């Protein structure tokens, strides 16, 4: 986002940055004070819970990952599953 923050979801041993569009959508919901935000990942609806800071595939509680808002320049695994090395 413009103030240097991005949204991340948890991987096995590090954090993945959300793709830019999704990160912007989550940030917009966050700034409006919304409790959650629905996003689309590869055709599946996921709900990002902005209070618990988790994302979960809709109706599949086992598919749950932590999420965080952090600076864009932190170490990360990559963006939306695309590794950066
Ligand atoms: N954006 C992109 N892909 C996602 C997202 C998202 N917000 N959420 C889940 N997936 P689950 P390591 C991740 C993918 O939670 O080696 C990473 O992006 C998810 O991809 O059970 O463990 C990597 O591509 C997974 O493939 O619904 O760090 C991959 O895991 C699939 O949806 C491996 O990362 C099911 O996730």
C-alpha cells in the first residue's frame, strides 16, 4: 500500500505476501474497520478475519492460516506462492 504496508499469510517457515490486488482489498477493509474481508484464491472464497488475524477457506475450518499486516520490505518467501530468491 502507499504507506509501505502489505498483508501476509503464513507459510511453512515464513510469510507469503498476498498478491497486490488482494493486499489492497484487505487493507481497504482494515482501514474501514471491517471485521472481515472475503477474497478469492484460485477460485475459492477465503475469509480474512481481521480480528483473529487468520484466513480460512469458506466452510473449511481446517484450511486456516495466520495473517499479518507488516512493512513491505520485511523478509518473505515470495508473493502469492511465487518464490523470490
Ligand atoms: N494466496 C495465494 N495462495 C494461497 C492463499 C493466498 N492467500 N491461501 C492459500 N493459498 P489452504 P509453504 C501456499 C494456497 O490454506 O512451502 C503458498 O502460497 C496455498 O499456497 O490449505 O508451505 C505456497 O504456494 C496452498 O497451496 O487452503 O510456505 C504453498 O502454500 C493452497 O492454497 C506452499 O507454501 C491451500 O491452502
